[in-house]
C-alpha cells in the first residue's frame, strides 16, 4: 500500500492540473495578413490560412458584383480563430473594436451568412456611393450566402429567411448571363445618382419596369439556380506566418470588447505594465458602453498621456471634452493618425466658428464618407452662405443621393431646385446695392462741386491794405480767352487760349488768395466756359503732373 501512495499522489496532481481553466494554459499565437484582413489564431495554422482564403475570395466576389477591384476598409479587419473562444464572443458578427474591426471564429467553423452579410455592408459603406435602398438590401442578402470552398466561389443560394423581391432582383442579375456581364454598369450609374430607368437602359437596353417585372416573375417561380463566380488565384501557402507576442495576443482578445472578459484582459495588462495606452483606451470604450462618460474620459486621458497611437481614442475623448481648443487638438491628432476617417472632420466642423474652416471640414468629411447625407447638407448650407451656388447645387445633389429616407430625399431635391431662384435673388440684390452705392457717390460728387462753387461766389473779405512793395510780384503774364475750368478738389485749373492761339494751363491753389483786378463779376463754375477775355498774372512754376505752367496770382476780366 505504501508503494502505491507516490503513484496516487502523482495521478491526483495530474488530474488537478488538467482541471485548470483553459485560459491558465499558455497559448501560442500566429497571424497571417492579406488585403484588409488579418487572421490570428492560437490553433491550427492550416485552418487559419484557409479562413484567410475564404475572406479574400469573398472580397474578390463582392468586388466583381459591384464593379470595384480592390475593396478596402478604413481599419484592419481582424479575424481571431480560437481553438476555444472561452467567452470572447462579440455583440455583432463584425464588431467595431478599439482600432480594428473584429470577427470571432473557432477553428472548426467557417464564416457564415451573418459575417458575410455584415462585411458586405461594411465594404459598401466604405467603398461606394449610396445606391437605392432596395439594391443595397438585395446585395447584402445575396452576398451573405456566398459559399467559398478552396478558391471556388458559388453564388445564388437562397437566404435562410424567405427570399424577397430585393434578393430576387440581384439573384436574377447575377445568375443570368444576359445581365451579369453588365451588372457593374448598372450599379455604377446608380451610385452616380442616375435615375433607375436610364440606368437600366444604359446597362441592359431595357426599361426599369421591364426588369422589375422579370424580377417579380423570377421570385414567383422560385427556381433559384446557383452560379460560379471567377475566383482569384491563391493558395493557403501564399500567406506568410508571423509570430504574435503574448501581450499582443492578450490585447487582441481584449480589443473584441467582449464585456467582462475584455475588461479582465485590459486590467491584467495594466497590472503587468504592458500595453498601457491601449488598455486604458479599451477600458474607456467599455465605460462608454456602460454609460459612464466621466470614467471613460479619465481612461482616454490616461491613454493619451501614455502616448496612444489610436485615432479612436482621440475622437472619443474629443466628444467628451467641453473645451473647444482641447477637443480640436485631439481631433487634429486623430486625423493625422488615420486620414481616411471622416468623423474627426465632422466633429471639428460642428465646433468651429470660422466659416472658411467650417466649410473645409464639412467638405473633408463628405469626401471621406459620401454616404452621409448630413455632411452634404451641412456643406450645401456653407456654400450658400458664401453665395457659391454652383457648389451648393452639387452638394444638394450628393445629399439627395446619400439620403435613405424618401421624404428626406425629396426635401433635399427641393432644396436643390431652389438654388436657381436663390442665385437670381442674390444677383438682383447685388444690382440694387450697386445702384444705391453709385447714387451715393453721385450725391457726394454733387455736394463737393456745390461746395467749390459756393467758395468761388463768396465775397472777398476786407483785407488790411498792404504796401505794394510787400506783395509778391508775379513775373508771368498772359492775355487771352478763358476756355475751361477744371475742378481738382480744393484746387482749380484754368485753360486759356492766348492771343497767339497757344493753350496754357494755370493752377489756382487757393481761390481765396487770388487778387481780382478790373470790373465785372467773377464766375468760376467747373467745366467749359463761355469765351471771355481775361488777363492773368502768374508765378511761373511748372507742374508736369497737372500740365500747368504756373500758379495764378491775379485775374482781370476784360
């Protein structure tokens, strides 16, 4: 019996070790990447490689259907293939994680309709302009049932729920060879805002009503055949295996934001003094989900202090920060980290008080996310405030294209139709303003002329006699006919045709200092003069700019 005790003790200890929770055991992670996808696994590398082929062939098939060769995402799409997920389930098939989109699989389960449907929605949202709602619903439902075996792509399997007209329309256009080769032409036109009827005729030479009737008949018949789509040549062995550190694997699991499991991973990383910035940000996102904004803001601030390189951290912090300057700096940092994101620019536009900057921000946001009708509407209003009616009209067109609600789309089309009248009203207002300004200038000029005339008509003040020897003695003398007086503000210019028939111009610098000699009445109105004999004494002083030969000292009317 004593000899059996060591063996019993050993078996007990072995049983205790085997009973430990799976997370206590060390796991070894590797990853593979292609396009926007990253596949991470702690299990079979073969299964992970095959999953990456499935996702890449799915992306290729969707690109064929919509006419986009290389569909991309603004953030990596990370697929975690677990031997055992151990509670790391996501709330949706494709979750918006900390700085990636996250998908969870186990190594024995291939991606299904829920994941492919959400990926279709994601790729449409981030790569194409909006199409009519029925087409988008049909594309999402149709592509959700794509099947990839190796590199073979099969399309057309009905969805689990009863097929509807939107699904049947896409099924007809993809599986019927008469239409499939030109489907991308139809979808391109619809994305550009072309009305359905001309879009159908341009692609198929048939009206929208004809195709719609055929789709209804196709749905009623219920004979839904599958078809093979062209695949992209690839092999599971094409992808390079890369090692993943333990802390990176722990962070990747946490970034699935799977509630308490993720929180525990973040807290453990902080205790180990690893991935501090990333863990603080992740805890902030979990706090937001729990509706604890003050706690979330503290975590985001801690992440920024630790030097986070995540655009989302700065965005979420800015949403919670009341100080405009601090929020704007955070948003600029986010835009610098990931220039593809639209949200930093939209948030800056909502805060900025400078009209020029606000317009620039809305334009940047709309260009990055053309499916957001709110962005285009705000941009159209900024253009209208600047009286840029041509660009405002384009923005309203884009807003109508992006709108999903028919009533909202009609309202935006009405706003677009009103642009021409707004332009005409503005031009009319400008003309009236210009006419008013011109009339004010004319009145001002008349007042100035009247003031000068009054100066010339004022009687000369009685001056104290000055001895003749104290007067200046003008050396220039001219006798002839006064032809014209040019009024030059407070000065005047006399134009005199001399007895030798030569024209001389003389300057009066101060009418009050001109000596009047001889009889008659002095009348010096501006403009042409009735010919009148004058004798003028002047000080020779050439002014080339005014073309005058001297300054008048005395005038004698004869």
